[in-house]
C-alpha cells in the first residue's frame, strides 16, 4: 500500500498528467475494502493533502479557462 501512496504522491507532482492520477485514485478506491486498518487511517490523513494537490493541479492546468471566461464574459452552461 505504501508503494501506491508514493506513486500517487509522485503523479500528483505533475499537473499535466491527470490520467496517471486518475488510475492511481481508482486503484486506491478499489483497494479500500481490502486495506488494513492502519492503511485506512493513513489514507484518511492523506486525503486533505491529496485534495490540495488536485486543486493545485487544476488551477495550473485549467485555471486559465476561468479567467478567459471572465475576460470574454462567456456564460458556460454545463
């Protein structure tokens, strides 16, 4: 499990490789039911850090879209 945590942490360092992070997170989610209690606690402690990295990566990779929308005054409907 430590290997998966380390791999996720390394992949989160590059904001332009979201596919690797997605694969790591999917693997992590699939492994939760089989994790030891100590690994679950470690994951719970890591979640705020993971979230912060994901938000940081989003701002780096796609944050310009929000400023473009404001600059051009485009209403984006999803």
